[in-house]
C-alpha cells in the first residue's frame, strides 16, 4: 500500500508487532526483517528497498501492484467518461479484482475499510 513512499521504522514496528508482544529490540528486529526481505527480493529487477533516515521506501513500478493499477485504470476511465475507451479501461480495472480485497488479513498495515 505504501509503494514508493517513506515509512518510518517506528511505524513498521507498530504495523508488524502492534497489538502483540514487541521483540526485545524492535528497531533492530525490523532492520533484520528488512534485510531478509531484501535478500528474498534480490532476483526481482523491478523492486528494491531503500533506507532513508529513520525510514524505508520500497521502490517499485506500481503497475505490478493490483490496487495501484486498479486506481490508475479507474482514474483514466473516469477522465474518459462518455468516451468509447472508458468502458475498456473499466473492464481492465475490474478484471484485476478477485475476491475480497486483502482477504481475511488482520493487520495495522492496511488502512481502515473503505480507504483502500
């Protein structure tokens, strides 16, 4: 959800461990998990995790994230309202939708329902 936007380390800690027991050194644990995630994503050429002062940014082409691609296509369709191409754009946007958004995830990572 926060592609290409800075997320403070403290926010990451709260999103990952909020509501449950924090690790002994939560900021250090977050650094460790980010390092592991970087390793897991190393072979993917279109995504990287960049450290900024007090935060991280996951840099990627948002066309590879369904929710961002849906928003982009929907905005294009709205801009072309009444145009023959609008229906095709809506069809492509809606074609990305499969089931309930984010399924049964229960995490502070996602915005409250209705804000996605």
